[in-house]
C-alpha cells in the first residue's frame, strides 16, 4: 500500500469546553502518529460545522512542543460547536468524509456528540461506506452513561471543591451566609463536588442542593436558619438547575415571587449559565425571609460561571491522564477494526483507585444522561453522602488542605 | 529581666481576606519566636473586635507544621472584621493592651487598618503608654500609598489573569461576547491584571474598563462592535466600580435605563460585590443595543466574586514570599525601637525584579487610597498600557501559557 493510499482521519471537539478536552485531542494525535497507518489527520474547526464547511487544520504539521502546550490548555483548541446535527446534516458530514477519503472519525464531546457519531455511523453503513466512528467522552457535568465518570469532571470538581475550601475560610473570617451557584442544568455531580474538601462538619458547604432533589424554598430558609444558629455562618452549594417538585426551575419560581424578569435563550429555555440571576434571587429571597434574630444577616451570592470549565493551570492530574488515554484508546479501538463506539472508563475493584478503558455502544451513551444515584444524596435532600465522597475524591487528584487556628 | 517581665504582643487581621494574609501572620509569629524578646504572642480573633472583647488565641502553642499550613491557606486565619474603630473604640483597644502588658501591636490590613494603627498609637502616646504599633499591608485592591504594591495583589492578579486566559480560550472555542466583572470599587488595579496573560493582540481581554476612566455606555457598545467586527468575538474586563463622568456608578445608570432594582448595603452604598447584577445589566444593555449585523450575538457575563481573594492552591509564589517577609519585617522594625509605622515594598531599579522593605509613616498609608496612574491606561480609556504589564507581571510569579492551533 502506497503512502497516498492510506486512509485519512478527522478529529473534532464539541459542546462546552473543559480543562482536559485538549488532552483527549492530543491523545488522538499522538496515537495516530504512533500507528503510522493513517494518511492525513485533519482537525475539524468548530466540530461538525468544520466538516460540512470543509474547514480543516492539518494536525500532522503541529510539533511535539506545541502539542504538549495544547494538551495543558483548557477549552477546545480546534474550536467547538453547539450544533446538534439532524439526519440531513449528518448526510453532509458523510459526504465530505467520503470525498476526503476519511475512514476514521473521532468526536470528543458529550451525549449529543455521541448521538451525532451514532447517526453518522449509521448513514455511512447504509451508504456502504466503510467508516470507523469513535466518540471520546467529555463533560464537566459527568452525566454520560456507561462510563464510571467523564473526562473533564475531575478537573471541574477539583476547581469547585477548591473554590469552596477557600470561600469557606473567607466565610469563617467574615461570617455570614454565602451562596455559590454551580454549573449543572440537569445533574448535580459538579455541585456535589463542592463538598469534597470538607475536613470536618464545621467546614462548608453546610448545605448542598442538586437538581435530582426537589427544592423547597421554605425548607431552604429553615435549613439556613438551623445551620446559622449552630455555626454562626452558612456556606451553600446550589446547582444552577435546581427545580421544585413540579419540575419548575427555581429561578422561575423566585422570579415570580420577587417580581423579576428572567433571560431566555433562543430556544425559549431559561438562561442558567452566564448570568448571576439565580444567586441574586436566592440571596434576595433569603434576606426577605430571614426574620427575628436572623434578620439583617450578611447574605452574598457568587456564580462560579465559566471558570469551572476553563480555569487553566489547575486541572486534576488524574483527569488529565485519563482524558489523554481516552483519546489514544479511541484510535486503538478504531485501528483494531471496531466500527464504532464510545470510550468508557471502568473503575476496578479494590482499595486503590484504578481504572481501565473499555468500548461502549454509541446508542448506550447517546442522548439520555445520567443523574446522581439516591445513595450519593442524603435523605433530607440537602447534602451528599460519604459514598459520593469516596466515588469522586480520587478524580480530583488531591485537594488543598486548610490550616486553621480555631 | 525575668521571663515573666517580657512584654507581650498582639497580632490581628482586618478587612477583606487575601490568599496571602496568613503568610504575613506567620511571618509575624516566626519573627517573634526568633527574637525571644517577647513574652506572649496573642492572636486577636476578628481583628480589633477581638481586642476589645479580649478574645485571644495563644499563638505560642501552634506548632511549625500547622503554621506552614496556615500560611498556605487563604483568608484570615484569626478571623477578620469590617469594624472601623473611632477614637472611643481605640481608647478601649489601648486599655485592653495596657491591661495585658502588650507593648507590640501588629495589624495586617488595608488603609482603614493603617488608620486604626495610627489612632491607637497616638492615644497610647498621649496616655504615656509605651506601645509599638505596626501596620502590615494587605489588599487585593493594590490601592495603598507609599508601597510599590500590596501583598495580596499578586495572587489575586495571578488568579484573574489566569481566569481570563482560560475564559478567552473558551470564548475562542465558542465565539461570542463575554463580560467578566472584577473586584475593585475605586481602583482598577485588579481589573487591569486581566490583561497580563495576553500572548498577542488577538487574545482577550480585548477591552478593559476601570473606575479611573469615566465609562460611557455608548462608547462601550461602539467598542464591542469594533472588536467583534474584527475578531468575531470579544472578551471584556470590567471593574465592579466603573462610573460615568458624573461619578454615578454604572450599575445605577443601567438599573435606571433598564428599569431594574439594585441592592444597597446598610450604609446605603450600592452593593457591588457578592452580586451578579452589574454583569447581568451590562449583558442585557449590550443585547438591547447591538443592532443590525450584531443583533442576536451570544452575550454572557460572569462575576468572579470572592474567588479572586480566596482561591486556594494558586497563590503567586512572589506574593507569598513578600507577604511573609512583610510580617517578619514589622517585628524587626518594632523590636529595633521604631514606635510605629507601616511596612512598604520598594522596587529596586534594574532589569530584574527585586524589592526591599522599608518603613513608611502610618499617616501616609492611612485613609486615602491610590488610583492607577494615567500612564498605565490607554488614551481611549478601554485598555492598559505596556507600562502596566511591566509593572504587574513580576508580581504574579508567572502565568499559564496557552497552546493554540489557529
């Protein structure tokens, strides 16, 4: 087989950035170089959009030193996209791939990207075009099925847990009530990570609210009063996606109660990220609802925002290594002849944290997401359990430990 | 002189926490232990409030390993206070100090703390009570006079600059308009630090707005359109304290224009920190003001909040060392016989960054704060100059460098 006859490969990145999505990209690049079985490796700029626009970067030209720097850089170095291709869009993808003699397509992203990979693979099959399509998991939300956890989560969890450690010391130095809003529209994995740095019961967060548990504004005020009465302060972790028992987002509930407006995106969904509204509403609601000896307490809210997914120089080393390995493993599976799949992390039994990487079916990863199990949340629905701490702690690669004088 | 006859010392912390205020505390503790000339070293819990309440911690009992951990922990380990003592309050302070045979009082804080130190010293003088009062500078705002820069600023600058590096890569991956609100009610030092990580002119922040320059909402929209037209995205750093030419805070200007409410603190000041309101108002104002081909652009705002002053495990090593040294130097000055003063950092001439520590007069540090000089801000009032970068860069101890593929 002449060099020119070697099939080509395309890699793309999709969805919200993470601190390690470029580790997976570099994992793919390095593995492709190692195999020597692939002609050109093209990077699709801004995911599937780059494919249909034929907007590619020649990744073979990137030197090792730059690859190492890219791997350590947060956010998608190829550019990302929010496009969720339908069948017609996927037809165009297959057309371009065939025209470029691309036989390997690696797509790094969340459940939507897995679904795109699934559709592309099906269409190629139907057209009788041999294509190997691999999805490489990535999301700070940690809500993909099959895999034990998602590359990107460990670093985001490390950032959030660390932020709570420092903010808790801040709250202990200047006592009051502090609300921190964490990303997670549907699943509470990242919000739950706020609790990973607690050294004892006096440490914050003292309350943790996730979308999996219905949020009651009344119970919230009682929870805060109880904690404040005991500790003289209260640090609170809140998922942006908390909703009441009727599935109405709390941001909408509070907007109604407080008589405020909420921003909506072009799909009519309430805008949860990139706005401080939920935190501000919760703080205002709390100030209005705290009466008697709790009146006039100092209440503040921070919304951690995009820093959770993009802060540089603070990634979890465990997460970095796993994300890199997932990229390489996708290449390995594809070159070994597997037609399609998603790379999943499997946690091995034993006291020491160890994993291996396995192939999952695209249909088992696509579309539907994974909530936190009940066993990771306490009965009152306002904190996490030890089982969750045991699950998530190794993924952070370690957390800062506070020194205290009282 | 018998051991019992050795005079005692008190150390306290005041104002908003920083990532290195405990370095200064540990600097004081270590220096006191080295001298052997002081009886007991008492830590005042929650600053001056701890003195008048006689709420002290015995710092002699803290072991070396815990001291090292405390030094690396953000926020005030002794607890902080927002109390700004008047003369009567300071009288009580001197009374308690005299009753406890305290001859050395070290107060770590900003300009208000320097003023407290000044008043306490004057009252002790009047009463004929020999007291050595030293202020140790601390503020992420970097707005103290005399000193070249303030302990606490370098670490906050490192955090903010790094956050902008990652967020800029995020904004390049999913292009749009991104506003980030930075702490700084009166001075723009920390907001300006957002620009420290730029590798070239395409990197954000593309616009930097500080309180020192009057902010025009109209010019803001034109600035954003110009940048977006050129780069296809725009990342913006905004000080929480920006105000218009008539000194009206922009948050109040926009609240009026958008018909929204703003929170006020117990003193009637508009609440700038611990709320996402300014960012949300700016984003809404921009969305409404962007017309024609700029209509429907993706606009998001994050407010970095308390993370800027309390994030752990990411302090500037330069800042850490200087903060520790400032604590030790205060003890050295006091023990050498100086009655009072503030420790100031003096930058030495030469290509390499080097400093020494000198004594400043309390009255020259107290009350009045220091704005950014004109030479650190560009003429258009929407960015910083190279002179500022040269000034601030060494204080961060180095920043993450992004790898890019396009």
